C-alpha cells in the first residue's frame, strides 16, 4: 500500500522547522520521527498520530479518527485520522501539534551503533 504524497507534503511543511525530524518507511507508509521517536505518519490517505495513551479514547471521539489497527491488535496511544479530520490546515496543524507534543515528552532515542565486520 502506498501513501498520500499530498498529505505527506502537508505534514512535512508543518514539521519543517523542527529539528531533528527524520522520515522512515514504516507500516506500509511514511513515518515522521522526532529525536528518533515516531511522532506521526501517513498510511494510505490517513494520518497516523501517536499520542499519550490516556488521551486515546478522547481522540477517537474526534471527527475522522479511528483505531490504528494494522495487526489485529489495537494499541492505546496510536490512532488514524481520515480526510474528514485533516481536510483543513487548522485541523491538520492541531493533530500534528498533539503528536509533536507527545514525541517531545519522550526521551530521545540514541542511534544504534553501526554494524561492524560486514
């Protein structure tokens, strides 16, 4: 499954001023990582949001939000937001702000040492 390049570009623009942000192919889509922690991403035409687990139920009550369940097991702290929830710039900005806030609350991940002897 591919991902919406248009939605990825909108997210990229919102995250553009933040450092260090990296991108990685994950979940069959594109993930945006902040200090090594996944912040948000794009799966198909939906936005992946990582948020505080205790905020999951409230977030799921929002327009366009649904459970993030790619493996048959839903996880607290992860949701998908469809186009109804990301159609406007303020709506997308709000979701990305939630994801950034959570990612910034996590300790930075250290990079794994490079494999030697290969």
